[in-house]
């Protein structure tokens, strides 16, 4: 994977569990979690859009 500029997701709270996103010039999108920064998933813009759509459609398991 090429060097990328990682950005913290705006959906990540100020807690330790954060999701980072990076876009590459080739059009791929990389995702990683702050707990495992050496592990990254690679997808496309349509793939990321579908992932976000699917996650938003699921009932939240968070407790407040």
C-alpha cells in the first residue's frame, strides 16, 4: 500500500476506538481501526458507500 494521509472518521468519538479513512490516487479507499493500525481494508468508493448504507440500516447495538 502506498503512503496515505489518514483522516479520522467524523463518526468516531473522542474515545480510543476510532476509524481512519484514506483515499489513494488510484481510486481505492483504505480503512483502519486505531486498535490495529497495521491492518487496513481496501475498497472502492461504491463499496464504501454500500458498507455505510448497510451499517446505517442496521439497528444500533450501542448503549448510552
